[in-house]
């Protein structure tokens, strides 16, 4: 063997066992039984987990996308943060720039990721203009290694061509892909923003009213219906509320292939944060919700209604988030979570008994790997899988300080929180990527991950 990870407690979605792991040529060659290697890592007393798979990040260069978004992390910074947090594969949203086709955007990000990513990556084509030639190109992408599409129900252009988006979903589903849907009703939000402006209630405290639960509920119902009529599996991204969750659960009960993603901020933070002096920094889409919504999401993770947890990592510099020219109708959305997601979920989920270790692995690695066509090369510890491994220290306690982390944002929504349970060593395709808190992988080490059709859970 090239490498043996010795004596750790190996955790997968289906089992927990003490076993040695043998690695050859970047892949897992043996689990259990006698083995030797030139290099050994002692994992005694630690847990060994499959590397995290975060299917929802934004590392696209500044200036691309419909609003020239200026997220601060690029592939080198974002994937360094991912590795430091135990995430070994990321799924980047590939936004076409102005006048750029979906195929050209994918080609651009394949080249960029291959040259600068520190971990393996895959791409979700973002469909902004569902005209026939773009739908044809999208279907070809789905059949050739990119079996997913991102659609925003939160932009006015969606309502201008619903038929085009339905046709795109029909063809994506028939080709073995799935549709990732951002579920906020643009008409409802525009109405609410107009009322807030008319009433002079536009400071950050009113941000949840600008993008209310009603907008998420309405769009989620619509997304489920779109999946039902087109036959395309639906993946509802960053779901935040109990009411939207109920709409997904009802669709699942009817046999619709509805998969639910939530993100860490909806499990740890509530709308009261917007009352703080710097509350604008917590703006995301959808907004933070009520404590009852937090409880409903934790229960849904435990029960299986929520299939994955992903970061929606889209950070800004703090000065940009707190720009005084912005108000509740125009706050900048997104924050850094790649380095903290797994520790936060372990600390608040596994250590409190809210979910088992195997369920933790399911929602952060195995399920996203299956849904995005990466399994069984990613998302598990088994012979033939890529040797993406995290040696986890359940006793390590750290105080979160975004200024010392790898994201260029320089801050974290959890600054000052003391969290127990962190990666000790991270291995990517058989090579040590993180040790003693230092990211070793150079920019360009990562590869475009091979994908097949989406797999039912």
C-alpha cells in the first residue's frame, strides 16, 4: 500500500467500525485486515470520515452572473477553506456572464477550476435564458458530465419564460439530471419591498419582511409542481422554513422526486440577528427565520426529509455587507461557511444527540455524492472509492475567528463561538491535504470530478 490509516473508527452512512484503511494510487484498496505501507497515519482514538461533499458553493470570478456579483472567494481561497473544514469536493454554481452562453461558462469554469482549485470540484450550469439553443446546449452538458441545472425562481426573468424553464427541466430529467431550484417568489418579494419603501421601513431589521416565508412557500410549491409535471428530480436549495418544508414533504408523499437542502445558518441563527447594529452582515437568501423553523429543520434532518446540508458559500468583505447605501430591499447576500460547516454540524448535531454519526456522513457526504452523480467514487469509505478521508478529532475545541481562517472575507457569522470537533488530518485522493491546521494542496491540485446520472436516495 502507499498509505495506511491505522486504528481509526471508520464512519460511513451504513456502519461504524474500527478498521485500518489501505490506499493505493489515490484510491481505497482495502478496508480491514492486515496491511502494510511506506506511510502510516495513526488514527487511534479518532473517527475517520469520508471527505465532505458540498454541492452548493459560489467561487465564480467577480463580474460574472446577472448582477455582477462580487463574492470575495475564488477557487484557491474557497477550496483552501473547504479543505481546512474537512470538505474535499465542492460543487460550484457556474453563472454565465453578460452575453455568455451556458456552454461557454462551463468551459470557462472547467479551465479555471482545473488551474486553481485545491480540491476536486464539479459544476452546476446556471440557466438564465431558456431559449431553444441554450436548452439544447444544456441537454448536451447534462449528457456529458454535468448532470444538473440551477434555476432561480427569484428573478423576474423566470416569470417571463416559465415555459422555457419547464422544457429545460423536462429534457434535463430525461437525460438523467436534476434541477436545483432557488425558491423565492419574485413577485411576492417585489410587492413586499415596495410596501417597505412606501412605509419607510427599510433598515436591516426589516430584511425578513422583504423576503418573507410566503415568498419561499409559494415558490417551493411551484418548484414541486414543476418537478411533478416534467418528471425531473427537484433539488430545493437552501430551504429555510417549516412552511416550505411542508410543501416538499407533501410532494414527496405524492411520489415526486423532491430532495431538500438546508444550510448551516438556518440551523444556528434566527431573525433576531437583524436587530443587531451590524445585522446586515447576516443577510442571505432566504433570510434567517424563527426558532420554530430551526427546530423543524433539525427534525427534518433526523427524519430524512432534508437530504443534504450545504454551505451556499458566497462571502463578501464585511465592509461590502455593511455598506450604508444599502437597505432591507438591497442587502448583499451570502457569507463564508466552508471552513465551519462540518465542525458546527458535528458540535450541534452529533455531540448533542440530534443526529447520529452515520446521519452526519449521509447529509454532508454520501447523499450529495449520490444526488450529483459522484457516488461511489465520492461520499463513502469503500474499496474503489477515491481516498478522500478526514481524520476527525472529537475532543478538539476551538473558538471561531474568521480573521484567521482561509476565506478572504475575514469574518464568520459564528465569530466567538466555541466549537468542539474538528478535522485533524484531511486526505484527498491519497495525499495529505491538511495537517496541523496547514493546507498543503497547491492551487491546481484539484480535478473536475467525473459524474454520472443522479442517483435516487
